[in-house]
């Protein structure tokens, strides 16, 4: 990204880490005691210390990270970082392979989502509360490469006594923020941490380079999503013969016909089929597409809320599909077995199903709510406006139909979901 500061290592090439650690220890002790220090900390460290002292944090307090009691999987799914985990792990495997460092990926608030490393270094991290689900924002645990990288919006290396809390002085860490290339907003941090003796001036440059590679991969993945949506929407736009556009679930424009070009349309938080006021375009009529929305300017005679006809087609045992019929035409989308099972279960329960109930329907285990929520998140993202939540159900703007096989026993044959097995028996009573 243009204008991004060059990563600054804590210990310069050729500098003795032990001498620098002794100097920083003296600087730290003097600064925390309010005395004149023998030197000044680096600017990024000094700014962090000032923020923390101004907020009343003390260097000797036992600041326990706040660990999320549950929902770690939900945090992971919503972070936008899952797609780049392999890229990050591959790019930094050389730093973790020798067993002295751990690799950590945190979200935009500094909460640890994933970590990997040798059992010995993970055990040492456990004693600091450096665990999955823990909050390592600067306000929670003082100056550290995760929280300070988020606060400074740049790559940061923190070595020994540069950490604000004394309990962290035996560690070194290097972290770099990862930005969503579509918006420029930071969505997470990649960090490498280990014993202070493992500090190296090239570590921060490598961590920062991997963060940039992750951003490049996010950009490529978004391009692929838009290309798929564009290919799907183009024939629909051509048939309509009126100004319209197709956008993804975040409002990024994939295709446009007879309308001014826009890169992105600001969408409301709660989108639904029908009439929607969009700040950029005014009153619009929208219909769902796989992975996005079809949008056109609303006519004066448009109904206040249009109802889409959705048909679940389970007649072909090898190819379950969803047929959407709306004002702008019809489209069909093949369903994965899991998504077909979920939609089948919801079709059988028009009143809706809670996450524990769906877990029972799909797995026969009401405790698997995290898995259910992750699947529902994917399904609702793929078919925007089709489903509502709390409880999960088909949206009120949808008229639902189900085409079952003539022999109900042939309903989704590969499925072992309890709800599907019960539906097979339902035909025969």
C-alpha cells in the first residue's frame, strides 16, 4: 500500500541484542519510575507507553487477557481471514519450523483466532494467557506486536523491555496489520512471537511481506467472486432490457447495464428483497442472486414489497437445486448436500428452528451449534435475503415451494441427517 512506513526492526543489523536489551531495561525502569532515562525508546514504543500510562495501566499489574467464553469459531468465520490462513502459514513456516517461535493470527480487535508452534513454546505462551480467544489488544496487555500494530496501523517489532508489562520482557514479537484491499480497513494482524533471544532484524520485514501477500490473495479472491457473479448476472441483465446492476453482498458492483458506473453501492445492514432505499441510487427494487443482489431503480407503480417464489427441487437425487422466480426472471442454483439438508429442515419447520434445534436436525447432537452457525453464515451469504435468523427460517418476502421425489424414500439419498431421514418416512406415515 502506497505510503506504508518501512518496517523498523527493534534491533538493527549488526547490533548486539544483549546490549540493546540491557539499555532498554534501564530506559524502561527509569521511565516507569518517572526518572530521566539514559536514552529514548523508539518512537512507536514511546507512543505506546504514553498511551498506556495516560490510561492508568501500570507495568506491574497482572493484566489478564480477556478470553472469549465461547464463539471462537464465529469470530474466525466473521474475521475475513480464513481464506488467507494457508498463505500466512506457508510464508512464515521458516520462522516456526525450528520450534522457538509461534505464529499467531488475530482479528481487528486483537483477539487471538489461531496460533501454531511447538508444544514447548505454546506452553510458555499459555502461562502469559497468549491463547486462542484471548484479547491481545494494547489496552488489555500493554505494548505488544499485535495490539501496538493495530494502534499504530503499521508493522511493529517489540523486543524485551519494550513491552509495557514486565511479565512480557522475556519475549520478542513482530506483527503486521492485514487490510481488506477493498476498503483499506484493518481486519487482522499476523504475529510471530518467541523468546527474546530469538530476535532478528529480518523478522519484521518477513512478517510484513506475508501480510501484504495475504492482502493480495484477498484481492484475488474478491475478483473471483465478482467474476462468478458477473457471469451469472450478465444474461439476466441482458434479458431485462432496462437499467440495472448486480452487486455482491458488500455492495461491490459486478455488472451494470444502462446505468452510470459505480465501484460500490452502500447497502443497508439488513437487506431484503423488495423496495429498498439506497443512498447512491434512491428507491430501488432488489432481488437476490447467488452471492449478491440484482438492483434496478424502482418504478412508481412498484409494490411496496415484492415476494419472490423459491422452489427447492429435490426430484433429482443426485442434483438438489434451488429455483428463484422473481420480477426480473428466474434462475436455478445447484445446492451442496449440506445446504440442501439445511433448507429441507427449514422447509419442514415453517415456524423456524433455533441453532440447537438445527444441530439436532442435521447431526443428532444439539451441542453442535457453532458448526450450525458457521454453515448458516455461509448459506445466508450465498443466498442473500432468502433466510432470516432468530430463529432461522425462510424470510417473509419468500413464497416457498418444495418439489419432492415421487418416491419420498429417495429424498437426498446420501444424507444421514435425522430431519431428512424423518422426512423420507413421512410420505408413508
